[in-house]
C-alpha cells in the first residue's frame, strides 16, 4: 500500500526566502507525481506534474524534482511571496493498471511580509 | 476553456437523508475522479470513472456511489447520510485514463462541494 508523507506539516518563512517542501512515498513504482496548492476552503490548483521518466519540472518560480529510487520529491519555491501562502499537497499515481492516486498529508506554508 | 465545475457548492442535510453531487469536467476530458477531504483524514480517493465505467474504487462503504454519463459529466450519491460524511467533496478531471499511450494524466480539480450533515 502506497503511503505518502509530507514534512514539515507547517512552515513559516519571511518573504523573499527560498524554500523546499518535501514529499516522500513508500513504493517507487509510480506513474507520475503531481504537486498542488490549496487555498483555505477551495479546490486544488495543479502546479507541476512529473512523469516517472523525468527528473524535474519547472514553472516560473517553482521547480519540482523526483528521485524514484529514494522515494522522494521536492518542490522548490524561489523568492517566496505572501501570495504563496497555502497548503501544498503532493499526489502519487502508481504504475500498473488502474491504480488510485494517493495524496500526501500536506504542508501548510505561511509567507510573512 | 472552462474549468471543472461542481454543483452545488454548499449543501446542508440531516442524518439519514441522501444527496447527489454533480461534476462537469473540462471539455474533452474523459476521466473523472472523486475525493473526500476532511481535516482528520485528509484527501481520500472515492472512485474514478472513464467512458461511463467505474475503473477504480476507494475504501468507502456502499452508501457512496457514482456514475458517469456519455458526455463525461459525473454524479456521486451518498445515501443514508451520517455525521461523519461532512466534508469537502472534490472532483478532478483528466484527459485520459492512466496507462493510455501518451497520457500524462494531469488532474484538474473543481472548487468542491461543501457538505454539512446535521
């Protein structure tokens, strides 16, 4: 059974700081990994999707990396802004047939002006 | 291009009632997944539909059911509501089903339906 963990559960940083969010998964047989952000009471916004054959993806100030062998993905946010404050979730889709997506527990990020 | 839409956005029901939630995927998307989100359990997978067929199901009781129509719109139904069913129900759509050739399976989520059971 795939288990996905995100540490820390909460993070508070001053504006302008670069930061890294972590996502760990127990089964390396994955199809892809997707990072989302969620604002309070809202749905999820897709940030980046990494296929199992890829090592990283970039979009603007965001960079996500994937290391299947160690069961880890990181989301790097450069020059953080107050608007980045949200909960960040990673989701893993296993490979092999119709496998369900497993979400991590999330990291709640607060960027202080 | 319109995003994923969910109706209604808010619902208040009492124990024992039943409820139907609706999800319209992004135009052209054929796969729809449903999730339940609660503070205690986080995001949990309910089911996934593709071409009007349920392709995968999470660990929820039979009171939770769903269906998908020929236009890819999906509904989920919860019968005999319990207090613990209070949650944010999220729907996600993707272009194809996992494993299809060329599929990246990026999921796009709707705003959710907030269900409160009294």
